C-alpha cells in the first residue's frame, strides 16, 4: 500500500525533472525557483487532466 502512495507522490516530481526542465534550474534565489517549480507542477497537472477526466 505504501508503494502505491509513494508512486502517486514521486511521479510528478519525476515528470518535472524529465519533461518540466527542473533537472538543474538556471534561476537563482528561492522565490524564482519556487515560481518555476509551481509552473512545472501546474503543467504536470494540465498534462494529467485529460486522463483524469476520462475516468
């Protein structure tokens, strides 16, 4: 059961690193990196949205 919960949590972080460009950030400062991370997570949610609406 923990492995299923872990997959739900870690999958978006993996997506952000591979597709979202968060492997190595080019921004400096906490606020800019936080904004970039928020944008990457929003893009991840938008990418997942059609699959979630289909079920």
